[in-house]
């Protein structure tokens, strides 16, 4: 079977993307692993299929590079919005669905996309790390300095910790660099390595920083792949109207046989 695909990236988090409006394709976990493989396939941090949805503009069908399903991906969500605009499904504003629920987004100028994530009301402080769910499970760890850390080795015992169950959690390492400014490095489950950026992890890190240190909106976040902003309203214990803003761009398009 030959399929057409697009490659998109958002602050270095890259995705193989398929237009499911044009052709309904169901891929096996083995096929997804092949497409995401950087040596034998196209290479990416995940695969996204844009599918038709009865109640919204589209359904974002997201898979990790190991072939497993994932709840949500903030950078993948922004790439999905740009792709939907590029292929004419939407114009600037959109309302779409992912496995974790409904999302609103808007295409802004200079390749920027503003994406709304789920409200967050629960934080669990385990001492060394703080847990929060921003569409997928995240552990946030504060360090004085993150640039020279072997975060893969530090993250794996946390990622596989029994407290996060069989699904596990992404692990984010956060360094506070200023007032409402942080630097973040993320180990992603499913990828099982560090990525240049993780949208839900960026959001989790910003919200935990605001929760712990009283930061006001927006929090400026520097990831390896670029800079993003996290906006929010804080009402009591809850963070509402959470928006992740950053760039998303098409890299290339192609055809591959699987």
C-alpha cells in the first residue's frame, strides 16, 4: 500500500501526518513504528491521522512512535491545526476532538498557533516530583540546572514508577530562569528518550511552576526546540482557559510504501 504523508514540526517535536479526510487508512502498530523509525522509515516523534468527526472540524488520531495510542499531544495538536488549515478543512479558528476531549485553537501570524488544553485542578506532590495531567500524564522535577544533566537516566525510574501504573508518565525537568520564565527538558514515554519539545509537558511544567511559585500568566518556556508561552486563568485550586502558544510548520510532503 502506498500512502501520501506530510511531515510537520512544532519547536522540533516532529510528526508524520496523514490526511484521513482524503482516504480512510487504518495502520497497525507495526506500520506506525516503521513510519516513525528514523533509520528505516520517515522518522518522527509520533504519527497523527486527521479524521472526520461528526461534531467538530476533525478528530486528531495520535499515536506514539512505538505504535501505542496516546491521549493528547500539545505540539501535535498545533501541527494538526496548521495541517487542517493547509488542506482546507479550516481557516483560522477551529474546534476539534482528541482522545482527551475537545479543544479550541486559532492560527495566528508568523506560524504561531494558540491551542486550548483541558482545565487542571489536581496536582499531586510526591516530594521529588509533582504529578499533573494536561492531556497525558506528567511528572515535573525542579532542578537548579538542567543543561548538563543526563535526564534520560534520571527520568527512567520515574517514568516506570509504580505510582504511575502501567501507562507511566512523561518526565519534565524544570529550571527557573526568571520571573514567570522557565527552561524545560522532557523525557517522553512512547518515544523513550528526550525530545526537543513536548507541548503537554511544557504546559504541565508551566502550571506546576505557577502553582508552586505563584507565577502569573503567561509563563515563558524555553525548550530545546524553541520558545513557547502558556496562558491561563487561576481560580482557586483550578487553572482554566489554558492556552499553549508556539510555532508549527510543514516541513515536507511525500509518498511511501508500507
